[in-house]
C-alpha cells in the first residue's frame, strides 16, 4: 500500500526523460558564464525583493502553484516491454511476505491503497469500502467480487483471512509481522503461540465480507492492514508455514492477483512478468516487465 505501483515505472521513465532534457537545455558553455556581466549591488537587492514578495518563503513555490507535477502527459501506448535492473531475485524469494512495495505490487494486490496526491488518504483496492464501529473495535471490509488470482480462481474473504494468518504465524518467516497491527486482533496471541488453529477475531460472513474484531481500539489499524500482499488460500493451505519460504510458489510459481503474473524465471539471471489479461482494474498497457538480476543499472 505504500505505493502507487502501477504507475511507478512509467513515472520513473518520464522523470529520467525530463532530467535529460533539462540537462541538455540548461547546460551553458563555460565561456558564456565568464562573459556574463555581474549585476550591480543595487540590482541584486531589487531582484531579491521581487522574488521573495511573489513566493512562499517556506516552500520556494508560488502561493497559487500546485504541489503536484504531471510527469507523463498524453495517451498511454499499448504493448512493448521495459527492462529493469535489480540487485537480486529477493522480490520473488524470501521477501514476498512483506508490505506492498513497488516490485511486489506488480504481482500482488492489497486490501487498500494510498492516494497518489495525498499519502494520508486511504483508497479502495480489493476492498471497495470499510466500516468502523463506534467503539473502534470492529472493522468490516467489503470486497470486490471480480478479482481473480493468476490461475483463474476467484479471490474471496477466505483468502484475506488466511493471508492474515500467514503473516501472523511465527513459522512463516514474514519479515514485517512485527510492523503490521496484527497483534491488535482478537485471537492473535493464541494463534501465534500455537494454541489455536485460526485467528478467531477474523470472520468471513460471505465471500465478499471480512469482519475483524480488535482487543482495543487501534488508530493505525486501517492504514497498517492495507499493505499486506494478499495470498491465495488454495495455493498455501496444504503447505506447512515453516516450508512456505522454500516453496516454488514463493519464487518461480508465484500466484498473485496483481496487474502482472510470473512468466519466465531464471535464478540469478532474470525473470519476466507478463501482463495479466484479467486484472480487475484493466489489463496493463505494457506486455512485459523484464528484470535483470545482479545489475545496478540498465
């Protein structure tokens, strides 16, 4: 959640283009700099006065200027691929059980997302809406009914419940279990201690409804829960928690519900993500994302 990842690559490319263009247009020959006449002392003071009266001194921006810049203008083009460099293949290895970062969110979906324009505004993703009880102890999520896993199976509330249990179990190796607000959920302590087979505070009244009961109000609960990479119960439920990290489903056979699905995977060399035709927010414009492993730049 802590990303607007579907546009990250396109934004990065636009930024690179703008930087290169700016360098080409603003770089002046050394001789020109030497020949430019120095401004008189009085002129400098007058210019400074003009600038500071028109700008906000705290930001250096005009008072009526927008803080957002549209880096990519025009219509997107369908097709093609982008090749990116990545230090290692951890994205589809031991770090898959983490929060929604850029690379992981190509493959996985989350309950909620953050607004591009305001990082404090929570927006729907797989969850279309949510309600919080007046006492702050019950969170009810309503899910989309059109989300498919990459193998074609539908994503339901049971997947959300099982995802929470994967992240909560100490044997799964989830690297951020201590960061997520899971310990606020009723039944978390018993489950994580191996005294219960499920987290009783998470219930699924219907395939599109998840109800989570808390032990006490938690101000950051909605924000914190949004970043989990949702996992497919039908893929993981037959695999012991302690063996999940070494499973093919954690690497070359990843099954997610994000905009791209796993294609080719060559350990320590490259992996290719392919556009998921049935992605619930629409097929990505790019056909492929190619990650070259072991490089620091493309």
